[in-house]
C-alpha cells in the first residue's frame, strides 16, 4: 500500500518540490490549504493532478485534529509558516501564532489522533541570528534576531519536547536559505532575478534593495526537500543542519545576476533604507557534516549556477508576460 504524507505549506516553494519528490516515490499526498490562500490553482500547477487538498489552518486546532484523525498519515511535513522575516516585525503576534504555536498545535493533534506518524519541522538558520560561532552546527546556541526567528525557536523546542516527552518520531531540519525559480517574489534573491530580467528588457530602470552586505548560505531548494524526506527514513529521530557551507553577500548575488545579462549592477541597484530591518542577521554559514555522514546528503548546485538559473527563468517569464500583453520590448 502507498505511504501517505501530509504537507502543510503545500502552496509554498518547498511544498511544491516536496510534493513532486514524494509523488515520484509513490506516496499518496495530502496538502493543507487555508481559505485565504491566493491563486491556489496556479501555485499548485500540476500538483493538482495528484494532491488531495485538505482545507484547514495552522491557527485552528480543530481542523488539524480532524485532518490527522481521518488521513492517518505515515509522514507529516510541517512547512507552513509566515516565513517572511521583514514582515514578521510588522505582524509579530500573528507570526508567532502561525510559525510558533502552529507547530505546537500540529504536534498535539498528532499526539492525540495519529501518534504513529513521523513528523518533520521546517526549522531555520534564522534561529542562529546573531551567530555565536562560525560555521553554525546542530550544537550552536540560538540567538534569534526577529519575531520570525523567535517563533521558529519555540517550534524547534516544541518538536524536541514531543520527541523526549511522548516518544514521538519528530525531527528538526535546520535549513539554511534555499532558493529556486519558485521562490516567493518578496525574498531578496527572487526580487533581484525579476529585477534583472525587467531591467534587461527595458521594463524597469532601477532596483531598490536594503542591506547589500548581509551574507547568506544559499542552496537550491529541490535538493533540500530530499534532505527532509531522508530525515524521516532513519531509525531514530534527530535534528540536522542542511546547508552548502559557503556564504555570499547580497551584493555578490547582484553582481553575478546582472553580469549574466551583460550589465553592471552598480548602474541599477539603489540601496534604500526602507528595506533595512530593525535587527539584521549579518552572516549565516552552515556546517552540514552530520547530514552528509548520517543521511548521505550533500548539495550539488553551485552558487553561480543557482543565480544564473533564477535569472534565466525570470527572463523567460518576463518575455512571456510581454508577449501576452502585446507590448514591444526595448532590451538594453
Ligand atoms: P513559503 O513559500 O513562504 O510558503 C509558506 C507556506 O505556508 C505557504 O504555503 C502558505 O500558504 C502556508 N501558510 C502560511 N500561513 C498558514 C496558515 N496559517 N495555515 C496553513 N498554511 C499556512 O515558504 P518556503 O520557502 O516554502 O519555506 C517552507 C518552510 O521552511 C517555512 O516554514 C519556512 O519558514 C521554512 N524555511 C525556509 C527556508 C528558505 O530559505 N526557503 C529556510 C529555512 C526554513 P498560503 O498560500 O496560504 O500563503
Ligand atoms: O531573502 P530574505 O528576505 O531572506 P531571510 O531574511 O534570510 O529569510 C529567509 O531565509 C531564512 C533562513 O535563514 C528562512 F527561515 C526565512 O523563512 C526566509 O526564507 O533576506 C536575505 C537578506 C537579508 O539580510 C535582508 O536584509 O537580504 C537582505 N535584503 C536586502 N535587500 C533584502 C532586501 N531582503 C528582502 N527580502 N528584500 C530586499 O529588498
């Protein structure tokens, strides 16, 4: 019989790639979708052919209990979150409710109605915040620098607590930034790749960004969802860092992205304080040795390949939009 997986956050970047990955492995997939989700059909795309959509919300315990009780999934992947760090400063309470308490609600629903399930929590390198050591490992102390980071720390410990307190199979994947052609448009990498494409086609003149010196450990999302699955296939539940082990600044991302289309980022990027955060995470770089040794996981895509792939995809997207609108491009 096919294994069953429930994915929260199925309309997000990772939800898409994880569903695709599990489908190829023969899983029956259930995806949690909330009522306020926008453009569901477009975001699910070809997933609609095989994903069973379950309506519910991480802020609503009753919906979670109902779904888990009926579906009895073998594996639960909790990818849902208010995941935008800058936005979390504007909406700290609802961010905590979804990103922090939402994980607790799901764990408790699992304990009460489906305790045999294996549980994956989408933990984040943002928990390291003001980093206490370089590079960051599973043992590095947390020092979150945003309401989002604080909520993720709460969810991390809830996941550990349900493992230790109730002997449930629960894991934290501490994933460093991972990007793709499906990355949300408000995150910096995608904002840059769309900006480059539009500037190249003469649709935009400037790209306004915040802090260009922040450094991130950026990987390719489709490779990271495989690590999530691997964690749930082990004999014992545990927590793992997933990262490339390289760090690059936002400025370097801009440099490569613009150069790929023959432009110099210095002619187009404008640093705008409206995009600065009340507290910044200046440097992230992960050490995924444990994942390599225990899960056999390692990243494949290089930083340059990631940047160029995102720019190429957005050039195609923007050209298609132009064709559909009937406008004439004025390429630089
Ligand atoms: P994403 O694209 O922002 O997707 C977030 C998902 O959560 C969306 O499907 C969203 O659905 C859903 N959601 C939000 N609030 C919800 C609620 N109240 N109830 C149910 N669903 C809700 O995020 P992602 O980049 O795929 O990341 C997946 C997870 O990994 C997130 O938890 C994120 O915090 C974490 N993470 C991401 C990274 C990264 O670099 N991408 C790194 C570390 C950790 P709607 O369509 O309704 O908005
Ligand atoms: O792309 P970002 O918004 O990602 P951030 O804050 O690192 O968070 C992402 O990664 C986390 C893992 O560490 C996830 F947990 C989280 O859910 C999310 O996926 O910003 C990256 C950096 C920041 O330092 C920010 O200040 O880019 C800087 N930045 C500069 N200009 C900007 C901009 N960020 C955004 N979003 N928009 C800008 O215009």
